[in-house]
C-alpha cells in the first residue's frame, strides 16, 4: 500500500526496534553488514528493505491496494482486483499468498463509553510516537511488547503514563534471552563458524512437540539468575508467568504470538514506579477517564489500546469472503491446548507455509527468522506446482477453529 518499500516500518511508533539480535534476523541471500547494530531501529530496517528490493531486483509494486479476490473455478485461477497508483487492475494468479504478517488485523476492544471519551484513542499499530503527549495523561491498555515500548517512550518524553495489565505477562530480559540463543544466533556462534543456514537447520530439526522440554531448564535457570529483577516487578503488583508449562518465550510465541515482553528497559520503569501500573479489566470510558471494574478511575488525555491482533484469516474475510476465511480456519499456533492455542495438536504452525484447506491459497508470515527460513519451502512448493511435480509430503490439515 505504501509509496516506498519499508514504509510500513517507518510509519510505526518512534521507539520501535527489533528485540531479536541481528544474527537471528538476516534476510535471505543478503545478510546484514558486520557493523549492523545488534538491535536495529525501525527506520534502519525500512531503509534496508527498500535497498533489498532494488538489489535483489524484486518485482515489487508500491502504492498498490488489494481490493478483492475470488477464485474462478472454471478458469482455475484467482481474480485479484488491485488499485495501483490510482489505476484499477485485475490480476489472474494461479496461487495466492497472504504475506500479511502473522499478527493479522489489529484487535480494537469495544468498551462502553468509547464514543463519549473526549481525548484521543489509538490502537498501538496507529500510535504515532510520544512527541505530542508531553505533560499529558496517557493510559495504555495492555502489558506486552508494544505496551512496554510505548509506555517507556511516552515516559521518556514527559508524559504521565499508566499501564493497565489485564492478564499475566511473560517477561525475559534481553540479556537472558540472548543467552538462550548463544549457541546458534550470536557473535560467538558466528565466530565459531556457525552460519545462518546451519543455525536455521539446527533449530528447525527440533520437533515442536518436545521443544518445551528443552526450553524449560533454560527458563528455570533464568528465574534463578534474575530472581531480584522478578521480585521487584512482583513487588509493584506486576503479574508474571512463564507460559502455561513454564517453557518460556519462544513457545508462547509459537502457540499464540502474544503474552510476552523482551525487557530492554521498560520493566525497570514499572518496578521503580516511573510508569504506573494498575491491574484489572476495563469497565468503561467516561469523557475524560478510563474506569476499571473495581471502580478505579484513571484520568486520560490519550488511551492507547495495545491489545494485540486477531488471526490472519481476518484479512481473508475482508478480501475474499467470510466463508473462505472459515474454510481456511484459524492461522498460527500449534494446537497445544494452552491459553489462546486450542487443540487438537497440529504438529506444525497452523496453516503456515504449507497447503491449506482452501486450494491455491497460502499463508506466510512470522518473525524475520521464520520468514527467511520457511519462505524457501513455500517457494519450492509453488514451483513444484508450476512444474507439475507432486508434493505428497504435506497435505492440508483438518480445520478445527475458524478464528
């Protein structure tokens, strides 16, 4: 949709940066330079993506919006209506890939009184940054990555910030998380000759079914090493968890894509009271405040809803139709039967990078590591179909959940 490659990154809140280290985030065929920062800021990523499309000679269309898509059974192809630089065009691809990111559509809650609140309201995806809110009272609803990032940036720019935590959150410090990746994605691993390709294959070789058992000891040790850190958070009322089975961040990410924060400083602001913390559910908004179910009233000039995203099949409902979205089913998760990841067990990421229940429709997304690694296998499956080569190794899984 945007005018330039990378604009999606450039348009996000000012403090956004990658929380994964550079060795984990290389793009296919063209790794970041050796002097690249360990945690790249958003504008630097945006510029890299723009350069990447040029150097790799990608057939990239900017300023283009997909209006609708439908499958023509008789012709055996999709009819995809797009508007490009103001011109309406119809494309006829055989295969259609939704590469819209694993987070899907922004989830904006509906609280009584939102229509009468006189201040500003934004989903975190639309938050412009902290500059306009100096000396303003800001309530951030949510307690995961975006909520922490936004709270910290607002506090640094002189806003009076309150975080509303509605459910427990997994926190791991950036230092400790890097320790869990030391053998594969780190400066020392690269120096020892572990290439990105080798690291990806090694990581992918561990089945998801048993991955949690390998992760638990790492997070058990983190709880010991960072006990003082966690104690300070709990002392101010922050509700912590380590996942339903104590397996930590990556399993939470694979199962639900939410519910965690990699601490790069915001947790200390909460622990020392710089960012105020309240626990509870939102009951309503008044003209100038957020009111919790227990009656706590939080005066606000701005309310930021850091409330996450729905399943990717929401885009399918918008651009194709709800029936097709339901045929596709829920996207992401493992079927682990844990919070926000209903069973039965899927074995792999639900509906990602493989045939779906909707013929000729594919879903692609994930973090930079997953997008780099699994895009190859998705591309090979598409190429096989164009060449008429059977691919019986991956059949569409049954659909158990529509969203």
